[in-house]
C-alpha cells in the first residue's frame, strides 16, 4: 500500500450533523475545510434508523447553523427527512467531503510547523492538519453488556441499532432490555406492529416527560430551565412530572427520584420523551419487569430471581464512542471513553463536536458546539501564520 501525505487546513472527521455543522461554521470564518467520512454518504447513522422514527426535539430548535429545516417537514422531523435536510445542507454549503475514508489514528505531528496534527487513514493517505475536529458521533458503536450466560443463549437477540421496525416480530414475545428513549420507542413500535407480548426490563426508573406541556414544547421548557442551579432544576422538574405524568407504581414503575438534571449531568442520561409508552404501560400492553441479570440456554434471568422466556430480546442498552484506538495515549477521554470536552479546545488545534449531553436537544447543542469552535479558531493567534505557510 502506497502512503501519501497531504497538507490541509482544517480536517473534520465525520459527516453527520456534527461534522457538517463544524465544517459550515469553520468555512464561515474563512477556513479551508476537508471532511473525512467512513461511509458512502452524509448522516449514515440516521439512514439506518427504522422507517418513521422522529426527532424528539422540535423542528425550529433542531436546525444546523445557517439553514432552517423546511416547515413542510412538520413539527417533529422524521429521520428520512433529516437525512434529506443534511444532504441539502452539505451541497448548498459546498462542503468538501471525502467519502469512504476510514481514519485509523490521530497523533501530534511532533514539530511540523503550522501542522500540529497527523491523521492516518486505512487507505494509506496521511493528512497533516492545522486544526482537527472530531465529529464521529456520540452513539457510534452499539453496546450490549457482557451479561452472564449471554454467549450460550440460543434464542435470537438484536441491538436497538439494528432494529428496523416491529413487523418482523408480529405475534412474538419480545423482551426489550433498557429504559431509555430507544427502549420506549422500540416497545411502542412493537405493540403497534402486533407483537404477541412486549416486556420492558427496567434497571433504574427513567424520568419520563411529555413532548408538550400546556402547549409549550418540553425542549423549550428545558432551555428555559438550563441556566438554573441543578438542584433547583431538579425540584422544578419533579413538580412538573407529578403534574403531567400519571403514577405508574401499580404497573411496577416507581416514581423516579427528583434528580432529572442531576442524571443528565452526572450520568449523561436524558429523560424519556413520551411517544405513547405511558399509555401502553398504564393499559398493560407493555409489561415492566426487573432488570436482566443473566441468561440460560433459553431463559432470561431477572433481578428478583424470576425468569422469562421471550422469543426475541432487543437490547436498548446504549452506545459507546469508540474513540480509544483513534486517540490512544492523548489523555482526552474519560474512563468511559467519552471526550472530556465538547465545543471547546481539548488540545491545541483539536476539538470535539457533538459530545454534549443535555436535556435541551442534541442537534441544538452540537450546533452550539460548532459555532464555539469556529469562533475560537477565528481568534487563535497562530491562525494567520499557519495559513500564510500554505
């Protein structure tokens, strides 16, 4: 394999919403940007979602910088329409994207003037860059916990990332493992598609919020509450929950602790947006079970000592960032492999965009990350010297 070296000004890794927003904003402040994307198109992870999936956030608060999402897409945009929007965003912004390029490692250049970062790719091309933006996505690699007995479990199981809709599970007994938005949406979709029985294995009672309260979007309420001290926001959110979410304790779903905003900040756990799951739990169409502790050959073991025998298990157990190999030895990730910063300079000339977890909406937050990165780069004192050497 022949190795080639290319000099670039700004290198953005990933052509999802975060990467496109970062590229757009860096170009706005006069930088020359190249985006490297492993897949064959923009927003590859959004293309993989089940048909009909919609954003939890409202259209007007979910747009990337410089381009509103068309009103015709509705209040809550489908994943398919979001892909259309992102394709148009990339084309109209004239973003230079190199598809089919897998980045394998990023390291300091070790003294190359004006080009402090070296980015290696699987194809053998190496890029020497003034600025690098990591925008590979918060939900990059599906995660299934290594539960006892899972390797010997004989029945089918799938991660929610590979769940394409409930039609293939009609008439079957399905256990959904998890209590976040992906779990709630999968359970709701399975009931609508005619699954024979739908169970939800819950380890920690989630916070559930309505999409709209008294005609106001919950996202807008979260934005208004975000400047408050966490303890105050927690108390207000608890009061709002008791006013808007029924008591589900009769269905073995206890009231969550009054710690919604604490969980967001401490655990990076956002609340569940109710798209029908509350009604289904109330009616018994979705049965809640204790947490899964392990597996037998054809059984699932639960925390209360009981077992269940579903036909299929859907793991809605989250994702990992998958950055450890790319950034090995740089000390920029925490113990869970998540960047310790997002939207600010993590190392001279290196940024992360799209890794902020907030109750105010992921797309809104990554747009803010991108704007902060561009504004910081515009003010960096070495920028003019670096560009002058091109």
